[in-house]
C-alpha cells in the first residue's frame, strides 16, 4: 500500500508540475507574440550580437521571473535603466532582463567553454571554468558599454546635418514638430532620427516640449545633446526664435567635431608608439643584427 501510495503521489506531483509548466509556457508564448514587432524578433536581435540572440529566449523564460521577484529589483532598475536607454535597447531588454543576462552567462559561458573543449578535443584545464564564469558575468557590461559608445558616436555624426535642417525648416515657417518631422524624412535612418521620433511621440501624447527634450538628453547622455536640449528649453521658455539659436548650435557642434578629429589625429602617433616598440623595432634589430652575428660566428671559427 505504501509503495502504491508513493507512486500515486509522485505521479500526481509530476502531473501538477507539468501542468504548471505548460500553463506558464502558454503565458510566455502569448507575451512573446505581443512583443513581436517591437524590436524583439530574431532579425533585429541578430544586430545586437549572436550571444544575445541565442541567450535571450532562455534567460527571459527562466531567469527573468526569478529576478523580478527580488526585493532589491528597484535598485536593479535604477542601475541599468539609463544604460539600456542610452544604448537604444529599450525595446529589447528591461533592467531585469539585463541582470538576468548577466546571471545566465555565469552558467552559459562555462557550458560553451566545455562544448568547444569537447568539440576541438582539447585538454584545456578545467580550472578555467571559474575564470570563464566571471567573464560571463561581466561580459554584458562590456557589451552594453560598447553599444553606448557606438550609438553616441552615431548621434554626433548626424547632429550637424540635423541641426542645419532644423534651422532651415524653422526659418522657412515650420513649427518645431513639423521641422523635426522634415528632418526625419530627409535624413538617413540613424540613432538621432530615432530619438527625434521618440521626442515627437512624447509631445503628441501630451508631454511638454521641455519635458520631452529633457528625456531625450537623459537617454542620449552626451554633453552636446544636453546643451542642445537646454538651449531649446531656455529659448522656448522666453519665447525667443529658435532659428538663429539652431544655426549657432550647428556651428558649435561642427567646431566640436573638428576639434575631436584633430585630437584623435594628434593622439594617433602616441598610440602607434607601443606597437612599433614591441613589434617593428625588434624585427629591424633582427634584420640588421642577424648578418652581423653570423659574420662574427663565422669569423670566430
């Protein structure tokens, strides 16, 4: 009787667990269908890296619900919310997703390490697993930092043309929203045009121009964009014409960009010094010194 009772209870527990899993799976699939088209399909995920593309279904399904139940999830949101917005990944990841990504790679990277080790039939020490786990935890921070830098550079490349177009459109008689819409129509799709689109959407749904500009400055997190938004907010508050102000901003941004290029060119000589010392100079010494050494050896004999 005890054996049959234990088998019945074990079967009942398995049935209940599987039922809950299927119910959660249906809810998860329904949520994924709702998010499709918002920058979370496989093609758009592939633009953000192969690791995110293949990791996201797993950590969103199994790790994010656990992270969302943490008591300190508010601190997680505050820590990663701006980084995700600045990287342009708001439609792809939430702060809870990003922290889940970090936790998942603690296990994911060692599994990948073992798979590569087995496939290549290598004898890499298993002690590396600990180092690989640490790398997995910090990899998302390195990855999102590079995404932020790329996006900020893209914004700065397109900023002079966009400000010029805004100034011309405003002086031609268009209002601020219509001028931004004209810029989005004429300019190539970029991170800046996406920010302008978000700004226009916020204004259309009821946000003030000043509030929308502050949100844009918060998302981009660049001194030049913050100055641009602050100047427009100040001009709007006193009712001044923004056409001449936009022209002055365009000139300032172009000068800043030129000075950055000159600075990068000036530091290029310093950056190439170390590769030259460790790679080129030894090769020159080898080419010059080898014949002398051979001649000395032959002469000595």
